[in-house]
C-alpha cells in the first residue's frame, strides 16, 4: 500500500511479528508427558523436581503395559518421562494422572491393583509436588497473548462507532479454536488480513460519510396488499393453457397452437397437473382476490415479498396481517422471515383465522451494503411439494394453511443519540438539507486525533502515527479528492491498525515475578468485551476517569448494570453458543425427508434456545444446576410445538414452566444439544455421553485411538443404538473410555435425532422399545432420564468448575491453565454456599485477580 507512511507499515509488521511469536511461544502442547524436555520454553528459570523414586516403580508395575512403548492408550506414555515440571502443560498432565488415581479410574479393573499403602504413597508424593509447582506457576502468571478483535467484536465495535451494522461475515474470518473465539493464542494476522481490513474499512468510512450527510427521516408506514395481482395474472395464464389444451384435443398442430416446437408442447402438456390443475384448485380458494395463500404453484405464490428503501441507522417494524385456513396442526401455523441473502432470520406464528385475521409484528434493520429492506415470508416447511408435505404430516386440514392479507413496514426509528462518528463529523442533525461538515482542511488534524482516540478506545495515538495519518489526508487532497474521500482513506487505515484491531495492554516491568493488575482503562476494556463484545460506554469510561472502577463494590455494580443492558445479548449468544458447541449442531446434516418436522426455521430456533436459557439463568441469578435439570424451558412457539408444549403464543423466547411429567429441562432436553449428539440419521449415545462428560461433568474424554472403525461399521444396521455401542465396547482399545460415556448416552436415548421424545426405536422396520437404564462407573444406577439427571445433580460442583473456567477463558482471552487452579477454587468456594448462582459467578469472575491481571 504505497500511501501508508513508514511508521504505520512498521507498526503493523511489528504487531504481526509479535502475534506470531506469541503463538510460537504458547505452541500446541504435546499430548505425551515425554514431550516436555529440560528446555524451559516459557522463560522460567526453575523447575519443580518430580519424586521419581516414589512414582516410577508404581508406573512400571501398573501403567507401562498400556502407556509404554507398545501401546499409548489416551496418547500417554510413561517410559520416557522428564522428571521436572516447568510449565502448565506438564503440570496439568501430572494433575490428570493424580485425578485418575484418586477417582479409581486407573489402573483399570482388569489390571493388577495396588495395595492401599502403595497407592497412598504415590498419591501423597504427587499431591505435595503439584502444590509446590502450582504456587510457582501462579507466581509467574499465565501469559495473555495480544488478541485481535474477532468477527463479532469487530462488527459490534463498528456499530458503536458509526451507528450502523455490518455483516460479520464481511470481516476476515476467525481461526478455528477448540474453546472460544476470544482466545488470543488461536488467532493470527497476515498481510491478507490487513488488505481485507483496509478494504472493509474504506467501505465503512465511505458509507458513514454518505449516511451522515443524509438527514434523518421521519418514520412513515408503507402498506402493501399481496396476492390479488398474482391471482389475476395466473387466471390469464390458465385461460391461455385451457385454450391450448382445447386446440390440442381438436387435433391442432404445435405450430397452430402457438408453441415454438413440438418438444415445448410435450413439456407443457406433460406437466399439466402442476401447470394447470393445481393452480386451478388454488384459484378456487375463497380469498384469493383479497390476499395470498402461501402455496407452491409458483414463486409469486410461495412467498410474500416486501421491498422498500431503508436506512441502516434505524430500525423498522414489520407487520403481517393474516390467518390460518381451516383446522391445521400447530406445525403449519408458522412463517419464516428472511432478509436479503442472510437466509432465515426469524420465525413468526400466526394464530388468527381467515375469518378473524391477526396482526403479527417484529423488528428488523438492514446492514452495510443492503440498500433496501428486502424481506420474504414463507410457510415454515421444507422445499418438498406442498401436497406431499401435507400427506407426510398426515394432516386432515386443507392443503393451503397460511393466508396473508397485507404487509406493513414502519420506520425508520433512530436512537435518541447520534453515533460518535456523526456527532464528530457533522454540525447538526437537521432533517432538511445536507448537514454541514464539522471540520475543514485546517482542522482535519484535530478531527483525526479525536476519532483515533475514540477508535483506539480512548488511548492517545503516538505523535508519529498521527503525523502519518495527516500525511495521508493531505496527499489525497492534493490529488484532487474531496474532504470526505480523503478522510475515508484515513479512517480505513485507523480501522486496520493495531490500536483498533487489538485489545492492547501496556507492557510494564513485572513486580517480583508477579503479574501487574490492569489499569482502570484496561480493566474497563476487558470488562466491556467480556460482557458486551464491544467497547466501554460513557458510564464505564466515567468510572475510569474518576478512578473508582477497581473498587470491588463499583466493579460488581458495573457488572450488574452491563448485564441488564441490551448489548449484553452479545455475551449471552457469544458465550453460550460456543460453550454449548452449537457449531457442531449447525454442521450436522439432518435428512429432512426422514425427519419431516425438521427444517431451517426449526434449526434457527433451536440454535437460539441455549443462549435464551442462559440469559434467564443469569438475569434471575439461578443455580448452575439448572443446566442439568430445570422446571422450566425458554422457548418460542416453534420449539413449543416441536416439544409438544401447549400455551406458547408470543413470538418471543419466553420462560415456560414445565409439567412434572415433562422430560424437558436443562441442557439435556434441548434440541440443539441432542441433535449435536447424533450423526444426522441416528442418535448417538457415544457423542451425547461425551458431550455430557465435557459440558456438565468437566471431564472431556480422551481422543479415540487411531484406526478405530466407525460405530456400526462391523455390526450391521439391524441393531438398536444400544446394541451397536455395546458391540463397539467389546474392543479392548475402546472399553476404558466408552464405559464412562456410553452409559450416560443410553439415558438420553428416548430423544430421537431431532430431539423429539420417543418410546421406541425403529430397527429393521420394527418398533423396538428403548432401554434407557444403566450403571455409572461410580456405582450409581438409573432406570430412566429422571434418574440420570438426579445422579448428575450430585456433581453440580464439577459443572460449576466447568462454567467458571470457561467464563474466565472467554473473558480474559486465554485458556485456563494449571497455575489458575487456586484462583478457580477460590471463586468456587465463594459460590458454593449459595448453589453456584450464575450472575454471582460472573461477578466473582470479574472481581478475581486473574481477570484483573495483565
């Protein structure tokens, strides 16, 4: 980029180098204890010596056969150990060994068992050594790699600065992460990233100047009737087809009838049912001239369209007036809403009738690049033919279900306050005429300084950097570009610079080897991106300016205030969706021909359920154990009909109490979790059990050994899921891990692939009763799902630990390490007396030294 000053290019190169170096230093930890040598990659000049004489004989007697040169079960071996702990990865592996021994999981039952004295000696040696190592590693502190704004954070930050939204998919993609998109060590930055950020920044700046120069509009209502024009055109088309058919029956040739050749005539008359008979039946419906029945006889009848110019700075209210034709099952009372190329963005239930229509309302807004509000409403069903769909549902109601009378669009509605960019750039908000720029060539430097300060989250730009930006502006002006065009180039560079893209913390000398606390501005920034995925607001900056944010009471009060703000939706969705592994759910391909009640709208609602549920837990400060079982769900009407729950009518997600006999409640009854625990065709006790272990028991299963065949590959298909899994367990390399997770999955087998309750499983054209019982490795027995939930509730402290570590990792931008153990345990100790309540958990995390340290 020839117009970049050297200072900016150097700054970017240094930043990229720094991130790359950080990734190299953090590095992917090896899975074998033997991979950790004497070299201390983390820079620590000490090592905790392991008590080799006390531990090695035990390992040789009880462990080497399965974890040695011949076999490395769980990818662990004990024959090439370096007997030192000098980093978190090594310490954590020894902690895993201690946990397995303490829990009685190792040695396995079919191996020689140590006597009590022998085991006690090893446990005591390991425990004492790990306590020493933990203290040393805690003093050194976990390194937080400089981290870049992820896609969500970048889009939200642009919204806060400019007052309009952009599509997160326009932002350079995030790297894949095993945990959260906030973890700095999983991010990278290349020259390609920079070029894409620069291009996107110029688009944003150009649009911001265009919109800012456009007066805000008064809200207006556009009303559109639908259907009657399409019906009029369809009648003319059918009249023509009827004449052509009459001529054919009278013996006319293709040429006389008016076709271009005989092939065209054969096609038209060969598709007579679809071209003439079904449309004719549609036109016999009673209200075709007053509205639109959503049908499949052509594009004009399959959807209701709304297309009007829109201002992305404002929101719009969309209204649909319509009703249901005849007696219809609940599943046929929903319309999907899509906007532009985004696909399904919502689903609305229509409860009115054609005799007594109702008005349904929702709110939408456009994004950068969307010049108009382009909305489409369709019946919520798959793309299969309507008559086939109705037969598949065994519906006895009329074929056409949803009738739409009219559509309305009202807006735009703006925020009371203009965006920072508009306030800085334009003198007033006149509704008439073009607003005057608030800066000129003479004051351009001051404008650049103020914008950069805000874009850098109230960090002063370096003088040399500021000089470079002014040089860009002046050179563009000398080339004959307008003030807006010249400043757009400057803004694009600012939005591509490390000060904007990275959450930077001032590097300072360490104090006696311990990490320093964040200053007030840095703490505000970390807190804002934790709870809002966007920059601090004026109120939070005020706590920075008056120096009170670090006070415990003030910090906790700010957490409560921020969680109550609408911007906290980014936290509920961002954390819950990643913790709940919704990406896996989105990746599962479900056969809609087999599961006729599954479609894009159901997937959309299911993907939002966990974040809505998590939000309720936080807002009401409920115990974490609700994720195992709860006496309520948080659902919309579409999920209500999917789950067989009555009485849900409002189109918003809402808290709904459950009957005592309901199998729902907690994560275990949610469709997204259950479908993620499948292969899209059959439910999978193995996957579901592994997910429960990881998410609810804080016990992520080890990866499978290499060359293990897929479940069922050798067992045939004429077996129940339980039989397939039990066949798989016979393999020695599988049994040790599967005995823990598979039995948990058996307890969830009453839920099918798409999370609907069933009593039987279809096998070889027969309905075979589900057998959901089992015995956990610790001896706990269960006969059904309720029993299983009760057993899991006994381990709510393990769930709490999983949540605390996950929330910390999400908030501070690094994975939780062995050295953080004492801090995590201190947070849990504060929460345990009151059942690990979620809002309290977030407060304790924000107030912890780990969260407040650099």
